[in-house]
C-alpha cells in the first residue's frame, strides 16, 4: 500500500483553507469542550464559554485514504504541520469552517493555535490530552447557536479535520532513492578498497 507524505509547496502556496468539525476525525483525536471550571467530555458542555479544544494535525500519524483507484495512507511531518499552521493564520483563515467537509458554516473562529513542544508541560496535558510533540492544537470559539445546540451538545461532532491542498511526496520513491544512493556509495567504497 502506498504511503504519501503531504507537503507544502512554496511555489504553489498550498496549505489549509478551513477547519471542519466532524463526527469521525481522520487523526483519531476527539476534542473537548471547555467551561469556566473544568474540562468536559464533548457531550457535557457549559453554555457560557463555547470553546472546543483539540488536535488539528498530528505528526507522522498514518491517515487511511481510499479513492476510486486504490487504498493508501497519508501523513504530515512536524515541519509541514508547523508551516501549515503558520500559513493558515497568515492567510487570515481563522473564520473558515465547514461541517463534515460538506458545507461552510459561520460563527466558528480559531481563537488559539499552538504547536506542542513538551508533552507534560503543554496546555493539552492540562486537559488530559495525550498528543505527541509537534501536534498542532487549536481552540475554536463557537458563536453559532445551531452548531452548538444541534451538533456539539448532541455529540454529532467529535473532532476537527483540516481542509486544504498539499503536494504529495511518495515515501516509497524517496526510500528507493536513498537505497540507490547507499548502493552507489558502497560501490565507490568497494572500488576504493580494491584500488
């Protein structure tokens, strides 16, 4: 099965356009809803604060994909995740949200964004989330009553998923090139030894 690294192509200026709230996040990380005293699982939320916190992208997490032709996996490196998070904010996309990648929704805003640098000292650990270093975390304020009441409080949505465009880098091709380069070095070394 193919494994594809998704990367930012500087020339094409691709990246993340929107954050989608979904029932089944591809990164397999649910968010939590925050109230003013403590965190709650998503179904038990306080009406006052209306903030969803969770992982937006997890580094090196194999994400299963299937299209008309084949099944394959994609993943993002820490470097790509950092760059994608920066570009998302630089482009002013904080208000771009969708539901299940199907339609645009208003009233959701990314109000916090950070990269996990230390698992134990990170804000995500404070709220009981166990995510790896390099994870892009976010807090989204929900000012849309319909979304809050019909999707969040009912538990229909459980996590975030990103929307955007990325260049593909075949992992197998990269490994093949590394193996070929290694074999050439061995041939050169062997030739030098044999004189």
